[in-house]
């Protein structure tokens, strides 16, 4: 019985969490996803602040010889 109740609660929670989105995140999503495919906008330099770029580098960046690689996964 507990397994069934947990499954129902999880399904309800997932349904609610998928439905609720923040407007600011929707705007960001539309910048990076076109026709369902992820890409990097050409105006990324104007979108990111130096602080945001530094967080991205520290979180998902790595140095490869002389190149900086930023993961976008």
C-alpha cells in the first residue's frame, strides 16, 4: 500500500512541477533552444555578465592546453 501511495504522490508532484515554470527561465530557454535543439546564441557576450561567466567557468569549465572549454550539457 505504501508503494502505491508513494507512486501516486510522486506522479502528482512531477505533474505539478512540470506545469510550473518561471517566466525568467522561459526567456532563457528560448535563447538557448531553437526548434527543440540546444545552441549557443551569437549574442552570448551581451547576455552574460562577467560574474555569470566566471561562475560558468568555475562550475562547468576546464582548461585544455591553451583552450577554455565550457560544457553546455
